[in-house]
C-alpha cells in the first residue's frame, strides 16, 4: 500500500504495470474508489502501460481532510502526487467526477497532461439529465447501503463510520457543479477522447457538443459496451443512444426512474463486480424491424409447405411442384437462411456483425425463395386448376414473404436519426491532434 503526503493530505495510490513510457493516471468517480471504478480496466491497461490509480480526498483509503471537496483541490492533489512520483507529464483518464478532475487538470495544469480521456464527463451542468442534480441532493447515506460503493468503502476506508460525512461532502460538491466555457474547451491543448455510455448521466447531445468544441466531426464510428450506465444514483427520464447497423447511433427514450438503492446494468469495462445476467453480452438486443421482417419472410415461405386437409389437420404439401414433382430438395435451403436471419435479428440492435449477418442471410433467402417461386409458377400449367395447393402460397405466402423481405431491407436502409445538435450546424474542421469519440462504459 502506497501513500504520498500532499500538503495536508495522506493520499493513497497504486502503481501497476512495467511500461517505460508516459504513465496513465486513473481518477475515479464520486463515492467510488479504484476497485469499483477501474477493477476490470486497470489490469488491461497495466499489460502495456505504467498505471497510477489514485484515491481522492475522503474516498477509499485516502483519509478526509479539514477542507471541502473541490475540483480545483482534487486537481492540485493529483499534481502533488505526480511531483511525489517524479512524473513530469502523464496521460489522464477520469470517470464521472474523475472526468471533471481530469478536465480541470487539462485546463489549469496543461503542462502536466499528455492526453485526456473524459468518460461520462460534462463541462457544465447542462450536460446532465434534468433533475439529476436535484435527485443527488435528496440522496441519503442509507440509500446506498449494500451498494458496491458502500461495500468498498467499508472494506477500505480508514474510518468506515465516515460514509455519511463523505456523502454529505459529495452532495455539497454537486450543489455547485464545475463549469468551463466553450472557449476553455476549445483551448485544451491535450488530445482528448470523449467517452459516453448508452445509459449515461451525461446527455448524448452534450457529449457531442464537447466533441465538436474539441475539433471533432460527425459521423464517427460507434463502438463499446451496450447496456453501460451509471450505477446507484437516482436518475430522471433518459435518452439512450444505441449502436445500430453500420455504426450509426440509434436514439430512444426511457421514462423509468432508477431506484437509488438498486444498481443499474452496465459499465462492462469500468467495473470490478461480476457481471449480472442482464449485463452479459449474449443477452438478446433485437432490432425489431429486422426481426419482424425476417420472421414474416420465414412465415410467408413456410405457409405453402402445409395445407389444411380433412378435419383441419395440417398436412405436408409443400411448394409441391418444385419439391415433390421435380425432386427439388434444394428448396429447403431457404429455410435455414431465413432462420439465421431471425436469430441474428435478435442481436442486431447491439451488434453490427449480427445486423450484417441478418442482411446477408436475408438476401440469400430471398434469391432462393424467388427461385422456388419461379419453378412453382413454371409447373402450374401442368395442373388442371389452381386448387388449394396453389391458392395458399399465391394468396397468402407470397405477399407475406414479400412484406417480410421489404421490412428486413428497409430496416438496413432507414436513416439513423441524429441529435438536434447536428441539425443545422456545419461540421467544424478538426483541430491539431484532437479528439476521438465513441460510446463506451459509463460513469
């Protein structure tokens, strides 16, 4: 366990990795500490980088001091730690409150910062969902009892009874949130990455505005961790941004309000707790238009394979002309193609690869189905009349199949809505060495 004396503060920090280049400093969020913020990310970074993870005043193993919490003081403490370690310049990654500390380092101590990563950070209170700050002011220490934040505090804090004092200090800190002007953001010298989760405390438009002020342009390819979010905090109705096919974000609204005593799903990268069932990547996240289209196409193709016979029993009859009369067993290939499209559609809302698989399987199924229809139509003159075998596929199956294929392909081609920030603003030229952006784990 390592400590540095920074002014009147005995500050805890950890060093990981054996990288010889510029170290990366990890700064946790409010009420959090190294484990809850970076438990999974830290060992990954340590494989290639020297990592310095800090615990700020009153958080984790760092004792409280007789002074209020402030972003300016937090940033000065981190600079003092860098002096203690003999580090002239470091890359800085901050999450949530830590992103505010990282941004304060970038503006007030620019000579000490190489690169910045701002995860779930805002440059003024307009970046937070309406009502969030008011909800935090109503938070009581016991609301978080049993949360991973509280459990880590009990394990690590020098005085576990200080939890209520920490919550009170954080509430006073959030009562006057930090603010940076647009000019200050534009003037940031360090190359900066803006990171946003899809259930974040930061509204997507604000993150995009920060990205623009830093010289970024839209569109960018989105990547990261669907379902990511900020835990254990009362949250107002939120807008969510999901990664759609082709990397475009898809926007929707959720009116649910989080219970402050429960954890929200997410944060696959910035987490030490085990994944819950709802966080696991194999949980379906369907693109409903794709899924319904693929199901309709499959149903339309299967209908002609059966008929209602005597006593309304289902009998195999098939695209009878192709399958039975000509031995066309190849027509069965259409079914697995469409089944693959349906299954891939279950994950197309989360995965670009799944969406592409659904489209590819749908195209293959469509061409095979058209071949079956052509053979069937060619065999019709051999019949004396269009009886129930012909009426069913051509009366129901074909229109339903055509509707399904149309919906499947329309789901791919439909435009991806952009947030209002894009509507009437021309893209700005990127500044020198500026930003990268994409949804990732949240703060």
